[in-house]
C-alpha cells in the first residue's frame, strides 16, 4: 500500500491537500527568491514566490494574480516543472512550480522579509522551505538538461 507523509491511502483521501503555485523568476542569469518574514510559518526560510490556488482558478492565473499582489510586477510563464507534494505539520500541499520571467518592472517587497536575486550556483546554499527543496533540485536538473542540448 502506498504511503504519503506517513498516511495510509484512505487517510490521504480524507485529507485536504492545498494546491499552491510558485514561480522561479529568471532575469539576466539570476533567479528571484523570497525570504519569509517573522510571524509567518517557516519564518526566515526561502521560497519561490506564489500562493494558493482559489476555487475555479487555473494554476497559471493563480501565479499571475499572486505575483501581481506579492511583488507588484507582471510575469510570463515559460515552463512547468513537476508537481511536488509535501506534508507540513497540520497541512499537506501540492506545490506546482513554473519557470518564468518579468514582463517589465522590478519586484517590490510587500509580503516577505526580503527578496533577492541569486545565481544558479547559490540556490543550493539557501535555507529553503522543505516543500521548495525538491523544486530547486528539479529546476537545476531542468537547466542542466537544457545546457546539454
């Protein structure tokens, strides 16, 4: 029997899984990451910006809305990475990551403690939220595959 986060299949079906999107924003060879502020769950940890998908909303529409609200910039989505399920105490999320870029402007700090641009080599050194760790690995693998083509 398959297990997820230590739960039986039956318990998984009973559990609500939150659908959350995130975007890896690339610009001039750098990647944007956001540090969660004090008072938030996982304060001080890094994540790719995004948010919860609302009922009736597509993953893409969610990201465009969330990035507009959180960073005050328009984005274009270019590639979808594999979805990842992660269990935190009290909630389980399905993280839906995309790779994209800014259409114009510079991100504005509104929700997070800090936002910053990092090189690809710096990404593994950040203290990531647990759900984002496999997304970083998937992104690095995707970039490596692009480079080998």
